């Protein structure tokens, strides 16, 4: 190759000189493009902005790739000898494949950072373990780049791919628990069922999210203790994100006496609706529900806008007072369960739980009047 290259330079020095000038111009343009990428990574621009991510990827362009690209573009014009052409092709293939891997790594990691920094989400899982994620992404991307490069160079990569596959399966089986939690953490990052500070309920537990890690999530229970649950186990449960609710529903039952007049019963749903709206709530339902053992039961469902229980609880208290005042004004009674016990004499006659009144004879007086008269006479004799 050395002899043929020397002869080629002697015979085609003018073409080589022109190709060198063109290659220098191409390299200068590529360096200028890399400089533009550096400008897009200014400190005043957000790190997770798409222009910043693109600029960071462009700024990672290597000088080896720039030089080999310029040489490869002018290679045909200079008509180098076959040995030199094969060497240029080999070096350009190596530079292009690994440069593509670098760009892919930066774009993938940048997209993760962009996703986790979106509004309403705290990307603490990635921020705390970005080094591990960068290592995993780099290993996968450069392994693929190595296989692609060897395949383009004519190397039989079947055995290498099979070996990598078997090794990956072995590692996956050995650390399947760790990888399961890791992928569950990535699912939380991208799917965003909850974020730090959200109040959630899962299974028979509930609490507030304090931290999301790559292995586990820490939840502060309302009773004060800190719960640590694996990410995979958490995602396997049904999760209720209480912080994402747009209203709070209060539900309770009100019973009125069976003796309530029908006209009042007909007005009762409208009365309850007026009281609810006067307190700032929305009546989802205020109407008859069922015949209770001691009362006519009316169901009341109140929707309070927002998700703040510090607003909903006082509203429920004020609504209680308003209902009691209005019922007192309308003469509506809220009964409580009562029972009456009847006993029987040996002959089977019922013994009433209250004094039995005897019928009054015409022109006579009742037993109560006789007792009252006796007490009056006795009082008069004592005074005498």
C-alpha cells in the first residue's frame, strides 16, 4: 500500500491538492456545525429543552468522524489506489458507526430528561440515578454499534450475537428482581401515574409520595410511618391518585319521620339542594332513597370543587348546622330508632306499657280527677 500510495501521489498530485482543499472546506463546515451545537447548550437555556438536547448531541461530534467524513467525500475525486481506498472505507465505517452510537445515546438520555422534567412531574428517580441509566443506555447502544460495524466489515457476527443473547439471558435471570423494579421505575417516569407530593391509595394503604427511586418508592402514611414498597409491587396494585381528583364527594343519609306531611316531603329535595348550593357545593343527588325502620331516608351527595379536604370538612360541618336550622323552622323531625315492649299476663291478656284509662260514666268523673281531688283535700286538711 505504501508503494502504490507514493506512486499515486506523484502522478495525481494536482487532484490530491484539489481534493485536500475541498476536504478542508468540508471539515471546516462540520466544525462550524459542531460549534453551533455548543452555542445551543448555553447555560441560560433549560437543559431539558429540545434545542439544548439537539445541540448537546451535535456538540458530541468527534474530530475523527469529521476528518474521515471529509476524506470519504473527496475520496472518489482523487481516485486513490484500491488498498488506500479500502483503508479509508474501513476507518470511515468505524467512525460513522460509533458516532451514530454517541448521537443515539445523547438523544435517548436527553429525551428521558425532557420527559421527567415536564410540568407537574418531579424527575427525582432519574436525577438520583442518571449515571446508572447512562451506563445501561451506553452499553446497549455501543454493543449494537459493535455488531453493526463488524457486520459491515464482513465479519460473521452470528456467534457474537448468540453469545450476547445467552449472556443477556443469564444476567437477566440472575437479577430479574432488580431489573423488574428498574423497568417499573422507568414505567412510572414515562407513564406518570403519580409524582412526588401526590396523595395515593393502593391496596389497603394510603399516603403521600415522598420519593421515587429506581428500586422502591417511599410513601408517608397518614398515620406518620414511612412505607417502602418495591416499584413492581406498587404498579401491580390498583392505584387511586387522590391528588388528581377534580372534586370531593360527601355522602350521607338523612331520615325524616313517617308523620311528615306529603307536601313537606315533596319540597324536601329542593330544600336540601338550596342548602347545599348556599354553602358553595353542588348537589349531585338529594332525594328519597328508601323506607327505613324508623324513618324515610333521603340520600344526599355533595360535590365540593377541588381536592382540598380542609375545605370539604368545614363545608360538611356548616351544612349540618344549616340542615338542622331549616328542619327546625319547617317542623321536620329527624327520628331516632325506638322500640316498644309488650308483655302478657298469665291468662294471655296484654299488659300495656302505659296506664290504662277507664271509660268515663255519664255525669261522672275520671280516676285521674278523683286522685287530683283527693290530693287537694289532703292538702287542705294539713293546712287546717
